């Protein structure tokens, strides 16, 4: 005797899927408030001023290096750049030589 086909709605898999779909539904969101451009413009200068006051406040917390330390850091960076530049130039020359050598073959 052939099996009767059960509607997906009533099969175990279908019931589980419908339960999961109900659980996944997000709660209704509150309607968005209308953007008031006039109050935004009125508050804008105060917000800009607060931003710059906060920037100055944060810059006062920074520990700035001394002149000698700054000079040392600058020299280290420049020497590192020169070393990597020379190293990259040497690799470039070697690869160019190898490509020319392979091109002759």
C-alpha cells in the first residue's frame, strides 16, 4: 500500500519550521520621530563648541615626547625607510635580471 502524502503544514518538519518562524519575528518598532531641522540648527553651534572643548581636553591628557626623544624617533623612522627602500630596490633589480634572463631563452 502506498504512503499517503502528508501536507507540509502538518508534518513534523513543517511544524518545527513554523514555530521557529514565529520566534524569529522581531517586535514591532516604534514609529520614527520627525526630524526637526530648526532645533538641529539652534543646537549646532553648541555641539561644535563642545566638540572643540573635548578635543582640547583630550590633548591635555596626551604625554608629549621631549625634543630629544622626538629627534630619536624621527631618525629611526628615516633610517628604516632608507633600509627598506634599498632592500626593495635590490629585490627589484634581481627580479628584473631574472625576467630578462628568462626572456632570452
